[in-house]
C-alpha cells in the first residue's frame, strides 16, 4: 500500500509546451429606422470571429536513454534488421509486404528507421564491426541526436507534435503525411509530427424590434469548426475495407442482393490476406457492417457476438490483399486516413416578450448552442502505434461539436410598487455529447480499444421562482428558488469508463451536477444620503452611505454512485443505481459591510472612497463536496475497518497502515472553503 513517494524521488519528465492563438474579431451595431415609423426601429447587431490555434508539445523521459543506448549499441552485430543494408526484393508473408535484404556489407547503412549503432561508431571513430560499450563514455559525450526518432518513441521515451524528435520547433509547412515519408540527410526517417492547428469561424446577426406590444429579438449564428487534420477512414479497421458493391462487381462479378447496401463492409469466413489468386464464392461471406450496425450475410441486423463469438477476431475483405502496414517504409497513409470534414452549425435564436396586463409580462426564448469538441487531439505518432496493445489512442480527431437546445418560458408579475415576482420554466436538451465507448471486433493485433465519440445525451429541466423587493425602509432583497432535474447517459466524457464492456449505457441517470433544490437570497440594509435618517453620534451621520449585505446559498446534495466494497481511497461494485446516492445539503452565508466616504464634493469632479469588510462563510459551515463512495464519509474510505483491510493490517506492522493512512484519508477539496 503506497501512500507517498520516497525521499529524493526525481521526476522523469522534461516537458515543453507552446500554445499560440490568433484571433480576429469584428462587430457592428446600428439602428435602422423605416421612414415614417419611429416606433418600429430595428436594432441590428452583427459580428464575425476567426480563431486559429497552434498547439505544440514535447515530452522527454530521460531516465531510459542510457539503458536504451546500452541495449541497442550492438544491434548491427547481433542479427537484427540492422544487419542488412541493400533491399533485394519484397516478398509477401500473411498478406503483408516484407523486404528481403542482402547480408551485411556496410554497417554505416542499414534499416531506414534505426541509427544509433552507426551514429555512435561514426561519432567516436570506432570500427563499424567493433563491439560498442557506451558505459565507457561520460554523460556529456552523449547527445540525443545519436538516436533516431523511432528508437526513442518506440521505447516510450519521447512524445511530440509541432516539434521534431530532438525538441526543435517545426515550421507550419509540415503536413500529416510527412510523418511517414520525411527523411534526414542520412536517409533515416525523422517522423515529424505537425502541430495541432484547428480553425474556428463564426458569424452572427441579430435584430431587436417591436411589433405592436411584442418585443422581438431574432438572430442566427453560423459556426464552422475544422480540426485541420486527418482522421481514420473507418474506426473498425486501420486499413481500407472493400464495400459490398466493390466485392460483388469486381470480385464475384455477379449481381448484389438488393437488401445489401452498396456501402456495407464485407466480412469473410476466413482470412484471405496474401492469397492473391483466391477463388471467392458468395459462401465466403460471413456478414456485413455499415458504421456501427452489423448484418448477417442475409442482410438482417445482428449482434456481432452472433457473427464472430465473444472474443474471436473477424476477417474483413480488404481492398487489397497485399499492402504495407503503418510501420513499414512505403506505407500509404491515404488508405487509412482522410481529411476531417469541417462541421458547420446553424444556430437560430428567438426571444420575445409582451405584456399580458398593466402589471404582468410574458417572456420566452429559444436558443441553439454548440461547443467545440474536446479529446480530439490525435497525431500521426499516435496512429503509428494503433496496433500496439496499450498504445491505441483514446482521443478521436473525428469528433463533432456538442449541441445544446435551450427553451424557457415565464412571466413577471408586479405585486406592488416595491416588489415583484418572476416565475419561469426551462428545458435544455443536450445532444452529441462526448463519451468513451468500446470499439470491438477489429481485425488487427488489437481487437478492441476505447475511444471518444458523440454518443451521450441528456436533458436539464426545472422551474425558477424569484421575488424582488426594492429598497424599502433601507431594506432590499432578492430571493430565488430553483427546482431542477438534470439527467443523462453520462456526466462527463469519461464517466462510462470501465462499465461499457457490453455497450454504452443508454438509460438516463442523475448527472453529477444535478441539484434538486437551490435557494439563493440576498439581503441588503443601508443608509443613503442625502435622505439620511439613521443614528447620529457627536453630530455625525455615522452610517451615512453605509450598509451591510448578506448572501445566503443553500443547495441540496449532488449525486454520487454508492459502492459496496471499500478499497484504498475508493470502492468497488455498485450499490444501487448510478448516482443513486446524495451528498448532504450545503449552507453558505457571506457578508459584506461597506461605507463610502466622499473625497471631493465638487460635482464636476466627484471622488469617493469605498471601504469594505468581506467575510466568507460567516457560519464556518463544513460543507461536504465529495465523499468516499463506499463509506459515504469525506475523511475515511472505510478500508482499514473492513474485513479486507483488517487482514492487510495483520500482514504488516500494526501501526504503519493506520499512521500513514491518516495522512491521506482526507479527499482533496472534500470540503468547501472554511
């Protein structure tokens, strides 16, 4: 049980980030007054926004550099791929093109992705066939450029985009495909990764006008988002698959069944990779897929488990049975990637209000809002290890913006000359929200992987009641009560991690930010001049332009998912429904006392000094914001008092787990500010 790092621990990370934002903004507003219609003026607003980001990052983990050098320094002598220099021909093994090289002739040449043995010997003037020993060198004798890019990133020692593998800033002319083709002066591939450069455009126009007794505000906003990168053609395969139309027209040379769509991807009963002259029959078809929907060979929707079994790998029909894989020199990225399709969103907005009596007013509005996607930064370097277990990227460059549709209706009622009541009902519908999902039944060495997608949805609905009291006898107040129901399939982009093995949850549950009840109140008591009628001491209006303001907020607890079994700092196994338990209510009272002193009484150049005292959480309430999900306590995870924890204590020193546990039990930010 490790609670903290040991003394003298050194962080194994050197990191450099560079973020640039170029923004262009233009706005224009004017009043348009039709001739002879003074009461029909149109207030026009319009604007334009352009944003371009340039995000760059470089990470180096230096601890492994020396060990890597020691491990690969003699690769040119031990029968690895570095033992070969001149390619004689290519052969096909299991559908993949494999180069055949001539025996060692000049070890200063070699595989186009690896370079350390050659560069190391060249720098120190060693015989190309000599045994190396980097342990005889001093650290200052070594340099990062002795390694090739692949030697470093294949061993997890670097990560980069917008910089080259040595940490030098790249220009804006580097493109996605350059990662697979660029070479240095010695012919070794350099694997440059372009910076992340998304673009955003927005334009809007709004017209506010009156028609009879109705005040309208009508507008529209158009957004265009371009991730400005390449995305996978098919999230189910790194390499291009054949469609049903292509398979029937070009391979079977027969008529395709009418219930099979042209764009259906074809899956076979066995692999045909490398079988150039394979005699295809219609019986070789196991099923089809269109997007995420699978079909039987007869065209009926089917669960993929029924096609392939629980853990079996499928055998798709590739467009070519012979191709270079992503790690091979000569790989064509166009068979795997395509340009991101810019997303254009039209967002209408409508608001209006009109009187329903001399003392009441009705209002309503309709808005559509979109938010640019997150979790979408995927580089060519990330895709390079797509088929390596544990290195398949979770981020998805092909995400769409999230969308929110907002409705509200309400009315305001004047109660008397000093007070009024406002009641409103609102509804928000959230679509295309980002959530983790599990993609299964891939044909490569990685048969499944987690990635983000626009699959979540939710809604927020509620009522608000607000009472306003204008200053009367020095006292004014605003009291607001909100009743809210916030439900959805996921509270954040990673809320279904670990529970989506059998598909994503499509049942609505309370969202993490759901607050069933919220009461906010502001009370203000003050004396104003010149009509001062407060206490007078020694002939002075001591409370002139002084007052006290109280802000009260009380909220019912937000939801969390109860767990059955305590574990260190967490819990296991759901107890009941997702977000079926609630945190306790919170109560907060803030206070501000202020007084304004006139410095200059000249009406042309007035000058005042405001002095105030502000006190937060006057009641010193310990408002709980987070708890351990098994115990329901913010200060005890319940593990050491559980049967499993007691057994663990008996294994070790009786006092140590308790002593160190007490240091770490409190959840960071478990309580609101004191």
